[in-house]
């Protein structure tokens, strides 16, 4: 019988049924040229294996474990906080595992004050956005408000994403204290990074900090009217 | 490792996902970014994974789809897409910048059209059966085998020249 290139390749790949495979095997025995072709096929497999299989033995970079660890953490938090079902029912929080992408977030980073603002507090421009914009709105400077909530001390806190960075700020007597700082809202991304990860990171951090559900529209408006005072 | 079969399974797959990404990514320096994007998308979409079905095929499909989407976006953006005659120089500039050395196999793979490249990787490197590879790509088996054949022949010619 004649053996087509397709058949020979399928033979090399172990994809032929037994009868056809037996035919091909006999043809190879009778035809040195065919045997040589088969050897080339198997050589290609070996070259590919030599290039790619060593990767299996390499240590996996921590940054690939990180999103999975964060997802596990979110799952555990969900168990612990089952009493706080409300929090998880908020649409903002229902990013679920997406919110777990907290890898780029640095919690409690202090940044130098600019323009006369105290160390570790939002500068005037950011403070203005935090004071006035409601969640879902974009301030004139491009800062987007993601959500508002109260932390365990009752302070009003807000997650935001600005051009320079994203973060969480909580209001106290001195202004908006920066509690967490993440990547830029419009960070330089490599081609495979998904847009929106910084937001997800903020959501995940907010989940950890929040003492209760995120504010709904009415609660947020009320908090703004009250000057973001610490409350219950 | 995790008290969660999905997360444990995903973790166990990481070395294989890195291998697949290394073959797909045009610039080897991008391989782990592709991997990370696939993991993140999988975590977001885990509701779509059906318990009892193969997590590996599902993950490969996610990664492959991200890679295809990215390739399309890049092709639109980058009109200086490499031509056949660019041969061995294809992809080397990015690799040098990232100080990643391209092997002969990498260069030969980079001359393949995407559809042949993924067929070669899924069957010859990842060891999937034709039917499984076709399911991951979402094409008929006959399409897969003809892409595989053409890709394999082109690679043998390229690597035969090099040897």
C-alpha cells in the first residue's frame, strides 16, 4: 500500500487504528525512504521536547501563584464572614475571584505629602475628588471613584483609581489618609495584562478593610453630605 | 494545597501552562505575562468551568484564546508584521531587548502561521490527541490535522536547513 504523509504523521502520533497502523508498519519495513521520513518526524518531536520540556522543571514564579492565593483568601473570607452576607451581595463586591487580583497592591504605603498636605494624606487634587465625586463618577482630573465603605473604626473610606495610582483613602480629622496604594489606573501594561486589574485589586483590599457592606447610592450621598464623618 | 479542588488543580497545572505559553508567546519574555493573564481570566470565569470536566483543556483554551485575541490586536496595530522572507530574524529584536535567547526551535516556530503553531504545540509538545487539540482550538479534526501536517513539514524544512 502507499502511505500518505497524513497517515505517516498519524502513525507517528499514535492516532491510527490497529489495522491501519499495521499496514503502515509493514510499508515502513519495506521502504527505507518511508522509514527515514518517520525518523525525521520523531526527531522533530525530540527537538521540541528538548526546547520546551525543561520548563516543567523550572520553579514557577511567585507572581503566577499570587492570584490563586488571593482567590483562596477571598474564598476563606467568604466563609468567615458568612454573617455579613450583605457585603457579598453588593454588586461592587461580586467581582468575586476577579477581586482577588490583588498582586499589585501595596497596603498601607506612605507617600510623601505634596502641596502642604500632611505625610500620608491625599493631596489637594485627590482630596477634592474624594470629597465630591460619587462612586461610578469620574472627577475632572480623571480620578474615578470605585466604592465607599466604613472600616472597623467607623471611618468613611473610599476606593479610587487615578491616573497616577489607585488606592483606598479613609477620612479623619486631618483629611483623607491613604490606607492602601495600588497600581496606576492607567498603568503601563504589557500586552497580556488585562485592563481593570488595579480596580480589582482595590476591591479585594476593600473587602479586607470593610466592616460592613459598601455604601449604596443613598448612603454615599448621606456620607458626603455629612462631610465623610466617622460614624456607624 | 488549597481546600478547593479548582485552585489546587490550577496550581498543579502551572508548569504545563508555562510550557504552553513559552511556545505561544512571540517574545519569550511575554510567556509568563500570557500565563498570568490566563490564570486571572480563569479565576474570574471559574463559574464557567464544569466540575468533572478536564481543567487542563479548559485552561489551555483560555490561554489560547487570549493569545489569539492579542495576536489580532497586534496585527491590526503593527503593520510591519513579519513576512516569510524575514526568516530567521523574525522576533529576534524583542528577544534581544529582553535578553532572552531564542533557540533555533523558537525561530523556526515563529515563522509558522498562528494556526499551525498552536496545532504543533498542542499535539507535539503538550501531547494532546488530535480530537482533544481540535476541541481546545474549536476546529474540526480534519482542519487540525492539516494544520499540523503543514506546520510540521515547515518546521522540518527550517530545522533541517539549520542543522
